[in-house]
C-alpha cells in the first residue's frame, strides 16, 4: 500500500518581473511527494530547482497554482501564518551552514526553539539530544571555528531537526564539503529519512548525492523532464524499536511536547 502524499503541487507556475520584462521560472508543474520520501531535485543552473524548493518550503509564493503540504494549502496562508508554519514544520539545511560564529554548537542548534514556550533547560536538553543524533556528542561547547566543515554541517542539520519538523529541505548540502565529509552527511540524511521517516527534498548538482535519494527529479527550463523512482524507503526502525522503548531523540521530543502543552 502506497504512502499518503506529503506534498502536492497542482499547475504551479512562477515568474519574476524585472521592470516590464516577465521572467518565467516554473510552468504549470504538477508534482506529488509521498510521506517519508527522499526527493533529489537536479537540473542545470536556471532550471527552476531552487525556486521549486523555496515554494515547497514556503519561502516564496507561486504566481499561480496550488501547493499543499500535509493537507494545508500554503497559497491561502497569510505571511504571518506561513512564517509560523515554517518555524513549526520545516527544517532548513543550507550549503553554507549559516551558523552564528559567536554561539556554541548547542546554542546554534537551540535558536529555532527560542520561538517556542519551552523552558531554557528543555531547550538545552533538546539541542544536545539533536547533536547526539548527528554524532556530535562531546562537541556541544565548541564554536564553529573549532569545527571542521563536515562538523559544522552536522550542527546545521541538528538545528534543522531540533523542532522535530515533518519536512526537511536541503539546498546543495554537500556543495562545500570534501568527498569523505559529503558521504558522512549523506549517510546522516539517509538515516533521518529511513529511521525517523523525515520527508526530504534536496537540491543538488552532484549525481553521487542524488543517488542517495529514493527519487530523482530532473528539471529543465521550468519543466519536469525526467522522474525516476529508485527504491521505496526502508521500513522505519523507530517503529521496530517500540517494544524496547522509543529512541532517546523521539522520547525527548514527545516529553517536550507534553511539557509545552501544559504551559
């Protein structure tokens, strides 16, 4: 039985204007992404892949068409509503990490939680749990300058997952990394997809990175030109471990949600 859709795009078009000139970027695009899918977006520069990523993440609005994420039509939300939706449900992974140099690793990860009602102790606990998930236990007190590029990207991924979003969007997440560090980051993204069932949409120019996805979408001049499904996501290990208790990350997130509900 197929998974339910997480993302639905219907006849989505996007154009920009420069003075009186119309610049079309996407043209009447239809796309469905299933829950728990790992989608790679590929194409030449100017093909529209980053624009498509931004539309799915609610960072931009289409000129026409519908974008539905988890049954919510993003095109009908106000600016404040879509901003709140992004902070609650979308984790962002950028090529350049975007860490604050004067903050420690755990403080950088904690930043998205400042918008919640969690206490300082709860925020710190969740930040350190996220760092443990990405393999940086013991590096919580390090500043970005004290970390390698691969470790900085791991901090950025921990920041992306600390709010337990159902959608992760990644724009060239391995673009600034050496091959070994890139492989480690891709292994981590696969883990988040398979074990934690995160829906991931990734823009990449790297065919080796795209091969890690369960589906590869090629865009050219704003049109879908190739759509290849590689494999179904593996059964989630989270569910399999329920008999012996949830993994620490899931348990901590559930505890934090219950505590937030009581505030």
